[in-house]
C-alpha cells in the first residue's frame, strides 16, 4: 500500500493525529486537514485513494465538503466519522454516494479494516469500471429508438460543430449531462477537458472562486493561486449544470465571460483569455425566472443561442427496453454478476411505469435488480416499482401519493391522538418531506425564511427540493 494516498479531515487535533498515526503504521501516505474548506482544497489539488472525514466541523461540515467534491467530479471514496447522535446525517451521505461511516469511539483496528476493505474493493472493480466507462462514452448517448431522440442526437451532431452556447432543458434525470458530453465528444473541443460544474451543489459563498479562480492573497486563506473551472476547461468544454441556481449577483460576471471569452480571477489585475465551449442545463423555466427578475434576461438570451429539450421518459416508452438492457450489462459487469435477461412480466412492468425520476430512476431500478436478483432472469419482483401490482399487492406511485394528499397538514406543534403528530407508521423521510413542503407553503415559497424556520441552510433546502423533483413531486407548487 506504499503508493496509496489518504486524506484525513477533522477539526479535533487529537483525533486527527491519532488517525494519522494509524494510517502511517500501514505504510500509507497520509495528509491531514483541520476543516472542510481545507480538505476540499487539498482534494482538488492532489489525487487521494480515500478520504476519512468528520461529519461535524465548523464553517464547512463533512457532508457539504462531500457534495462540493461530487460537484467538481472528484470520485474519491469518502468515509465519515460520526457520533451516535449524528448517524442520520451519515446515512443521508450514503444515499448520495458516500462509501461508508464509522461511529465514535472506535479502535485503530476499525480504521485499519476500513482501509483494507476500501482498497480491496477499488482494486477489484477497477478493470470492470474501465470497461464500463468505455461503453458509457461510446454508446450511452445513442441508446434510443424513439423518433424524437433520433432527432435530438442528429441535431446535437450538427450543433457540436459550432461554437454556439447550448442550453439543454428537461426534467431531472432525463440525461441532460449525457447529451452535453455527446456534444463535447463530437466537437472541435473533444481533445480538451470536459468540466462539469453542479451549480446547485456549491455553497453560494464559494461559487465565485470555484468558477473564476483566485490569486494568492486575494482573501484570507488564499495561500496559492487557483484556477477556476472556466480556466480548467480551457481548450475543452465547461458544463454549467443547473444554471438556474447561479446567484443573481454573479450572473453579470458570468455574462461577461460568455461575451468576452475571458475570466478575471479574484484579486487579479487583468483578465485572462480562454477558449472554452460553454454548455448549460436546467430543469427550471429560465424565461419565466427572467420575467420574475430572479434570472438576468440578457444572460438567458446569451445562454439560449441554441436550445435543446429532452423529453421525460414517460413520453418515450419505446426507449425503456434498450435502456434497460444497457444498464443490465453495465451493472452486471461492475458487480461481477451474470448478464440476465428481463422476464416478460418485468419488461411489462417497466413499460407500464410512469418514471417520475426519468432515466436516472430507471438506471437505479435496474442496478438494484441486478444486485438483488436470485433467479436466472430479472423478474418484476426484483424491480420494486411503486404503482405496479406484484403478487397481489399494489402501491401508489410516490408522485400520486403526494398529489392525492389534500387533507390539511397538522401544524408543527399540533399533536394527534397517537401523540406523534400523525407520524406513527410513517418513515422519517416522509415526515421530513411533509414538514419542508408545509413550511414553504406557510411562508409563500420564501426559501430563505423556510430554511431559517427549519433550522437548515438554504443550500440543504435546495438539495432537498431537487430530490423531491426527482421523485416527481411538483415542488414549484410550493414556491409560488
């Protein structure tokens, strides 16, 4: 393990040093960071094989750091260290892709076992992942049968040859980033980098420095010059994912970058020229936002030089079979499982479902089925689809369940007959969702006020709302 690198992020000096000594005894290279901001900066400058981070830290906590790393495309496995009372946060982290978590207090042996398990897993999967990445880049963008998607990709090939800015719209999970990569790979910038930036996942106080970079000494903590995402993508393509989440005060600076093809780092004396193709995606109505004054009209028209809309999967059901076959092959290779066919009832169930989460939901459904299937083919029972009758049972789709729940919601301090405010028999996620949406409704859609009442950050609220959109819930109804 001599060539392995581990980063430890913890604001407790004693804990940080103790974990460092444990890692060094395994003859592994180790770096440490005293907070989430420093950890994020280090992870963007050096490749690590594992990051071990505390959950609760001042300024930027472990979960926020993890979301920032994901937004920049860094896929290093992250394991969280957490106290028993913070397990819920660690579980949420697992749901969005964290590798594992361990509970305090723990012995050095727990850290050693975590490291061995992590490196054994990544080494076993590396060959399969390389094969799948080749498939993704060469084939994923062309998995379709519907006439509309044939038109979309035909148009994308034509668009790719130009330098025009492209705005890709569509519901969450429809494959907007896949289409953006397809445009990049068929463009004159294909040999350059493809840098995807999730504008919704980066905290507002960091997004300017992430996009545009900074000079040494530009602000407290800026000990070295750092290139922003636009300069990192020079010669290639930058994808501004969920562009509608860019703060209004930064939109003028972004407009200047698009018009002048130059960026000015924080603290710089003059701008730097760039040759970066710009693509943007959104699941929001930017035109309506510009009319409301929440998105600059001039930026909207500058982004919308060429507009491409991806339809929801429910409107192109003829693609479900081919996409399912593709994902079965992909996740069978990743998990070292035999490639199994879909049974007749499974295919019927897939084609009958409405897919509120679109292609992303289909992908997760197939991945789960590949892992859980115990027979020679994937059956409808392996899919666990809401709203599909299996073995005599039928459940409502999540979107339908929400839309049909019209009875008044109890106030936060109102207790029902069971003493739990109506929460008995319901999951924590369901109660949390109801509370968030009801609070938004009570404050007329004011996200800042709602976050304050709920005791969470606006960024956390925004991420929760994006999750609900992926589930097919009409979040905009609560934001009016």
